[in-house]
C-alpha cells in the first residue's frame, strides 16, 4: 500500500468491477451476510442514459468512452512487430464504463456453453485423433464441467428473467429447470429463416435472451424499440445487473457502492494473501482493507491490474509466479452475412438483436469436422435491430456507398435486407498473450495492455466455413444476393477477449482453480471471460455469470 493512501474502514470483500460478474457476486456475497464494497470505474447509470442515438452509442461509444477510449489497448500480430492503437476494424465498445458494466449495453443473447465446450481437447482427440489440434495450440479442457455449472446457469436465468424455450435446441446440455419466461416474440423474418432451416434438415430454435418477454418480479417487459445493442434499455427490460441483482444487493444494507473510482493496485499482506485494494477517487488515493478481493473487470483490466500489483511476494505481478497471467489470450471473431429479399418488407428495425432464430448445427462438435482443418464453430442467429446508419451502410459491394444510385437502392431495398450473425470460436496459442506495453501509457501514466494476437489457420478456416453456410441459408430462403457485413479481419481484437487468467488444475499452466480462486492467492477470486480456457461459440455472458455465482459461494466458504 502506498504510504500516501488514506486508510478506510475494512470490509469483508472488495469487488473490483460491477458488471456481469461483479453484479452477481455482489448479490451472493451480501445475501450471505458479508460486508462488501463494490468499486466501479464509471458512474451509476440510470435509465435516462438510454438514448435512441445510434451515432453516439454504436459509433462513438457513449457508454464506454470514459474508460475504453482513454485506455485503448495496443495490438500487434506477433512479437516482432511494433504495437499500434490504430488497428483496423476495432469494435468501439472495448469495455463497459459504469455500474452494470457491459450488461448495460450488451445485446442480451444468453446462451449456456455446450457440454463439448468444456472438454474441447479431450473430445477432439478422442473423435479425430492426436494431432488434430495444432502443436502450438494451448487449448485445454476446463477444470469444471457443464454439469458443475448447470445449477449456476439455472440460478442466473431465474434472477435475470431469461426468455427462451427449454429443449427446443437438440444440442443443448441437460437442464434442471425451464427458462423462467417465454421467448421473445416471433416475426416474419425469424420464421422465414426457421422454416428454411427446417426444410434443409437443420434445427432452428428461438434464441434465449436476457430480455424479459413479459413483466417479471416487478420489472418491465421488452418494448421491441430496436435500440438495445450498444445502448441501455429505456424501460429496464434487459437483464442488466444494475437493474436486476445489484439493487437487491444494495437492499441488504451490506453493499457500499463506490463509483468513478479507479483501482490502481491490489495489495498483498505479509502471508501472501491479498489485504485490500488501493484506488483513486476524486483525485484522492484511498486504501480499502478487505479479507478477500473479487476481481471481475474486463479481460484487459483484470490482466493489467494483476500485472501492476507487484510486491515482494509477487515481483512479476499478483498471482503470477508461474508467469501465466496474460497467457492463452483469445478473441472471438464475428461473422456476418447480409442478403437482400427484393419486394419483401422484413421490418428488422422493429425488434431487438437476440429476438432471433438461432442454429447450433455448425457449433461445437455438432457436425463432422473430418478434413475441414478446424474444430468448433459458432452459433448462427437471424437477428433484428436494423438501425438507420447500419441500414444505410448495409449495401452490396456492387452498389456505390454514396450518391444517386446508392439512394435509389436503399429506397427500393433498405427494408428488405436480412442479416445472419455468428460468433466464431477461437483457440489459444503459444504466441497469443497480453502484457503491459513498455512504451504506451494512458492519461494517468499507467501502462496500457498490449495484445499480441493473430488469426491462425483454424480461425480463418472456421470463419470461411461459417460464412459459406450462412450465405447458403440466405440464398435458400430467397435472397437474390448476399454479401459480407463483417469481413474477415487479419487479427484485430474485438470486445470479447478471453483466457488471460484461465482456470485449470495445474498451477504451472493456469492462474486459478476450478472455482476461479487464484492458485497462489487463496483469498483472491478472478472472474470473467479472462477465466475461460477456450472461448466457445456463443456470447460469454451467461457463463461468466455462472462462474461468478460459483466463485462467490467459494469465497463465502473461505471467509467462514
């Protein structure tokens, strides 16, 4: 602890980052009777922050600008290259900023990982043989199974009010309970893709959403306004933690909420355990003693804070004696294909992104990968939420991007463009990692995170395979023409970055155990997408929150 820091009263647990994971942890810890401080770098956001402003939200990162845009990570494709912040194709919203974190502006898709995702390496080698995965691939089985996490998936779904239909996806894992709410409403667009997929022998289903289809526990239902992704919900119908679990935690009287405060170090006591956190608020340096710390920020910030938290016990960074903090980093790749259906009004502007028909036929190991040169895949969804700027930009390459011909095409076909989206799984490799950039600092003088990452052959082939399947599906549904809405990028990291503090059974090759408690620090939990040994082919939020619930319960046991 800095000698300049003012010492505050102690708490049982300091939570760093009140987003998807930290919000769940706050509920579990406070309901267990523990005194908790939740420390968030951004403000306490209200529903007045939900604006129907595509330019500000989607393109200028209004809800994350104070965080991500001042601390932009650098990137390089390999360790021989100079790092840059000008990498092509960066999705603006790298990190959420405010109570609720990324759940404020997330789309709300809420998939559980499939059982196969938890045993990717062993299942791949059992079916396709040794050597199927590249020699430099560091993918490993998770130390927890689907069955281990299933009860926590169910609890999260119940708390948030997730909408969906259990059992309609033949590839999903066994469930102990149905979804608490019926799926979001179906539309002509979602039914068109569903019927086409069924005719092709595929298995479409209504994708699950952390958006309430009907009022639930006193919280409002979706209005299908079409401004959900990258924006807060104007009626609070999303399962955002600042609307759902954090208010419950505050109601216990056990949660102190500290906003617009930046944690600069996790402190270590004399026995190698964490002793609290040091943060800056309103220009003042403060130290909060704590019996345990729950680190639940974005993957970039989890990694950076651990590497910055150096002490005599941890000279290379907290929980990093084995040199594993920052290793095995991955970034999912978005695959998007648009198709025009002349003369057909799809009305995708009315509705929300996860109000979708989804397909798992080309996800996980649900199809034969023999001879394809990759494993895994991605969940494909026919989505809504076609906003004005996005619609204006969604034109085939044969049409100019401005001028009379462009306007004529939009007038005729702007409401006739359908979009399929998929999240393509990525694998970790020896040459993929996060560290502190030795040459670039943020506005406070602290080093920013540097990501060394490129797409390997597995990722490129997986992208191309999914892109082809999506194009075929649109054409089969009646599209006259298809084109790429998210072109394949060389390596630029997106907002979903995984694996830099991964879970494992071996302390020599992982940072935390199966409950996300650090191998080297028994009162430190590290939770988030950074915990994932593999990325999976879905949005990660549901799994992050299941891990958070499990880790919080483990901290309760440790402190008792």
